[in-house]
């Protein structure tokens, strides 16, 4: 599937082919074309499907669900909670790294780029894959949620033993899309400072690895060597 040089990994284009041909997705593409004529849209077109391109369907073993891409210049790189190298780490990501340090003793990295997580099988999925610059929520209810709900549903139906990390009420509202009889769902408060520190102590990183190892799946190396 392509939208003017915006490509998605072939493993995903196969399992999601009905979505790309559906009326809602055609409308979404039309919306994005018009939006880009008038506004700056993040992330750049070649990064919209980064989560899928870094984590092919057959390699997905963990899903971390976000809501919107970051809406500031240079921040969004197509992976939920992640920013590109040299970009200041947003507050939620700072708290994720603090919990990681507390949970597993991993030093807080300089970089907020989570590509190394994605390449190990963590699908870093935002519910909405684009946003207008400096306008949070601007691309909600345009079709992205229908698409990403289908992504979650497809993972649930076609795979087993995937660990879903649902942080905050929005992410937890997606639990209904997941067959909890054959997948694992870990829930915690959102890592945003607005949650008042309730995210801390969830130990989701160590628990995720225990669940993967229990199912004879290679655990995640959560270290970011930057």
C-alpha cells in the first residue's frame, strides 16, 4: 500500500489488505492529501508507517499503544512515545525511562529513539498515525482509529502470546479488541506527569520479559545504546 511514496511493510499490507481497500481508508487518504496542501503534518510521510516497517507482522511479540504522534517540530518519528536522536525527550518518555531504571537497573539513555525496541518485536503503535503541527488531536476521528483498531484485532486473531502494554485510560479502552484468553494484557497509569506518578512501580518491563520467557520467546533487551 502506498500514498505517494508512503510504503508499509509487505507482511502488513497482506494481513491488512481489506483495510486499505475500504471506503474509510480511501477517505482518510483524501483527507491527508488536502491537509498537507494547507498545513504541516507530522510525522513526515516516509515515517507514517515506521512502526510497521520496523516491526513486521510475523515478528510482533509486544504492543505498546499510544494515542497521537508528538505535534512539535522534529519530534514524531512514527513510533509511539519515541523521538528521533538529538530531540529532547518528552515528559512521558522521561518517566518511561525512570521506571525502566527502577525496574531493571538500566541506565537512562541520552537518546529517546526507540527503534531498537521496535526491531526486537515491539509494535510501538499510535491510535492516530498523523497530526497537524502544534495541534494535538487534529487528526482524530478521520479514519486512523478504525485502521489501528483493525491492527490490534488482527494481531489478536492471527497471533498468540503477545504482550499488550496498555498505559492510561485511552489505551485500556482497547482491551475489548484483544482476546485475553490467548494474549497477555498489562495495565498501568499513563507515564505522563499528569498521572501524578501512578505509572511508577508497574514493573511492566520485567514482567513482559518473564511472560515472553515463559512462552519460550526471546525476551526484550530494553537497553538503548545511545
